[in-house]
C-alpha cells in the first residue's frame, strides 16, 4: 500500500470548497430562489465536506492500528533487530505524527 499526503489532499479539497462557496448566493437568499447551478455548487461543496470527513476517519483509523501495533513492538523489543526498530519508529511517526515512545501507558 502506498501512502498519500493527506494534508496536501485536504488543502486541495479546501481550495475547491472555497471555490464552490464563492459561487453560492447570500445566506439570506431562500433556497427556493436558487438557480440549478447554485444548487449544484452547494451539492459539490457538501460532497467535498463528506470527503474531508472520510479522510479524517481514515487517518484516525490508521493511528489506532499503528498505536496497537506499537504496543506489541515495544513489548517485544528484545527479539527485534535495531534496524527494523528504527524503520518501524519512522513509519509510526509518518502514520501518527507522534514519536513511538511518546509516553503511552501500556
């Protein structure tokens, strides 16, 4: 599996959301008066919001799995090669944004 830069992806989603937001009428305007294009802009904006939420949930899921796996690794350090430990620590940091030995209560 290849990892993507979620932060970069979210910046692009925000940029596109802002573009759609700019095309929407004022909040005081009743939705019944909106044109078809304005309703499409609103739909696109809301879909981008859902995608952003989905990315957040995937990131949280990845952190949870990485943290559970890190507990297993930390509990078995004697049998793990130093180079493998270092590679895992780097991967753990990339996935969670935290250092592996950040003081978890295992």
